[in-house]
């Protein structure tokens, strides 16, 4: 099994990307700079950031470069902090205090200068809390020792008679704002506070960096896309605090779609001049990110290499694998495009170790094109697929299943992962045919006959329309063929997934969770449709399928709630691919007595739908339940 943690061990050949970014960072003429390492969920962003970090620090956090202070900051880890600016500054100061490159004398100077920085941070921190009108008791306790802040603060703010957040911020940054915050403090603690804390903070921070003698400060911010939208914005605003501070480089790893969602969530709907939200988002990102760097998806040779390396490491152990890893790095320097596989490993491994690796890797090459296509060259998806594969392989051993072919298992799992509807359909076919469905024989005959090139049309004409995709044709054509194999054992070990699928039980991509959360709220139909049009089409096919699966699971769990059906109806109206199959499969599992009559009314408009119509008319023909009566009454 393989862990899903980020690592600096490069099995993807991504070091070239890390080296490029390090080269940019070390070019003093381009500092200060903010770099965005962009890629989909699981694409390898964190691994690249870890490789960059390791160039400046060893595994114990000890500095390798006395000219660079490098800090790794996990945005998700600091989800619980009340203020991202404070969390970020706290991390920087702690790294300085513990850095072995600095003398004790310099560290003491840093501590003294840090006091003024904290003063600015706390001022902005309090201002932010009052502006958001949240956590007022906490602000009260901090500034006044427990006096009631809310009535006083809100009364004072209302006296200013401002009509926009921008004017309020301007007021708070004025002398009057300074007096306002002073009035919140105990008299004994009142000290002069700057009227422009951001500018003063930057000046003080520049002074602090000069004191340390470092040529550059590198701050790596990872897992930003796992945070809630509010926290993402807070982290970005914290970074903006340091923008234009000389000698600094910020490297942000994130799925850009999640970041865009967060910016739009925060600023888009409140845009006073009603500009296109996309322009607001792009302007924000362009001002913050000077160098966007998007990771490419893995190619077929890279996928085969990655799988081979993962399996090799598992079979021979960490120590022996070091030689393979070193050989791979040398190979990748000379050849950026070819597969590093068994032939390369054979020259490095002992014969007995090579045989162990070979026995587990031998079937991989034939599956690589489909793994690449089905899992979109995504390292995390590949690793999770392999983990499930190994777990089921072990289950077959424990259960002592005879004549169990792991290549059949891998082929079926690819269908399960990428086309769960077809996987369930194949399960239904084999269930009543002693594990050998005649439908599979018909499909394979079409795909391996003399009339190659017309398979899609023939499959559709034979009544297997859902199977008429190029990807499925390739799946049907690869070995081993399934038409004469008893599939019962293979479905037995995956029976826990028949109703949910691997992708549903695995960690759902944040972009999918974010969009589902937005859609799954009470709102006007037009608003939900706008969210759909703005965000659904940017998803890749695997994510769209995951969204449909998540929607299906949610409706099954909450059949009395109307929102899930409303989302399904929107997807039908927008002709989302595969939605009718998911909708039908979902409705089949529901108890009609639990479905609200209003759902029957909304579904009646599909009574003549070319795909849903026949199913719905049959499903509600009983006319006994309230929802069935509502469906048929409205239909009439």
C-alpha cells in the first residue's frame, strides 16, 4: 500500500519543474515575486513544493543554505487560526528564532523588532474582526480586558454614517480610526498606533530582514485549495501584506479553480458596478501572482514509469530502492520522454529482486493507456487506484479464490473507476447468468470483428448505447477478454463498491465538494443555473462523474429533501452527459413514500422525455403514493 502524503521523493520526474522555480527564486533581480504552482487536485503540486523546500532545508529542518530562510506553511493546518496574517507572521518569526544560521545576538534583535510587527498585526487583526462584525467578545477581551465592545463599537461605527466597506476602511485608516481603536484599549495599555499599519508593517519587516542578513525569504504555502473560501481569501490577503517586500519569494500551491471560486465568493457578488465576475477574479490573481506555473498532466510513459516505480519500491523496500531512484534520476536527465521500466531496473536490481518486481509489473504496460485516460494522468488518483487494487488482490488471497486473474481485476476496476454506471450494469448482467453475461460476448465480438472502425455505430444499433464511447471501445479491446470468464468472484470482492464506486468512497476532489456545496442550497432556479453555467464546464470528465455520484448518494441519503431533485432536474435540462442514467439508478433505490409530492410534480414535465419518460411513467404507475398521484395528476 502507498500513503497519500506529500513527499520530496521524486518518482514523477518533476524535479525539473522544481529546479526551474528554484532558479527563478535565486535570481535576485526578480525578487520580490509570488509564484503560483497550479494544478488539479492530486496532480503533484505538494511534491514539487517539498522538493523546493528540501533544496533549502534537510529533512530535520536544518538550513542547507545560509543565504536563504525557507518556511513551509500549510494553509489547511492553520484553518483554526483566527487570523491568517498572525499565523503567517508567527511561523516566520519562529523560524528566525530557531534558525542555526543566526547568532544569539541577532535573534534577540529580531525579537525586539518583532514586537512592533505584532503591534501592526494586532491593529489590523482587530480592525478585521470589527469590520466583519464577528468574534466581538474576543476582540473586547483582547482590547478592553472584558468590557462590552459590541454596543460601543457598533454605535461609534453607525455615527460615522458610511455607506460602503471601502469608506469604512478609509475611516479606520484615518486619525479618527486610530482614536477609535485607542478607545477600545485599557488606558494603561494605550500606545501610539500607526494610521497606516500596512505600510509601517512592510517597512518594519524590511528592517527585520536586513538585520538577519539573509539574501532571500522563501515562503511556501501549500494546500490552500483544501481551505474554506473565507480562509483561502485570508491567506491570500496575508500574502498581499508582504507583496513588494524586497528579497521575498512566495510560492503558492493550489488548484486555480478553487482559488477563483473563493475570490468570486468573497468579491464577485458584492461588485458595486456589476462587472463580469471573471474580470474581478482575473484582476485579483494577476495582481497577486506574478508567475503562474501550471503543471502538465502525466503522459503515458510517465504514468507507466510512476506505476513501475511505486511497485518496485513496495517490492524491494526503501534501502534497495535508493539505487533505483538514483538511476532513474540520471536517466531522466538524459531522457525526458521515455518510459523508465523493467529493462532499466534489470540492470540495477539483483536477479531475485528483479523477478519480484517483474511479476507485479508485467501486466501494467497494456493497461497504461486506459489508466492514463481514465485517471487523467493524476498521480493521486493512480496511487489510490493501486491501493484499492492491492487491497482486493489481498482479499482474493485470504478468501482463497481459485483461478483468480489479477489482470481481470485491474481491467474491471478501470471500468468501475471511470464508468461506474457501466460497471453496475455489467454486475446486473452477470448476476443472473452464472457470472458469464452474453451481453459482454456481443460487445467484444463487435469490437474485435472485421468491421473495425464502425464499432460505435454497431454498439448503438445493438442496443448498448451507453457503451458507445471511444474510451469504452479501447477498454473492450484490451486483454484479457471477459466474455468467457466467470465474473462472480471479481464482483464479490468489490461488492462493497457496487452502490458507491471507488471514486465516491475515495477522497472527493475539493473542486467537486465546493461546487456541490454551492448548488445544494435553497436558492432561485436562475441563481442555481448561473452557478452551474459558470463552474460546471471547467470540470474534467472524472470530476463531473464524481459530482453526479455525490449528488446520487446525497439524494439516496436524504430522499425527503427537494434540493437534490432540483439539482438533478437542472442537470437534465442542461443535457449533462450520463445524468439520466444516474437519475434513473438513484430513483430505483428510493421508497416512493419518502419522496415529497412536489417532486412528482416537477418530474411530470419529463413524462415525454426520450430517456426518462418511459422509466418515470412506469415508476409512478401505481398511483397509490402521494408522489405518484402528484406525478400523474400534473401529467394529465
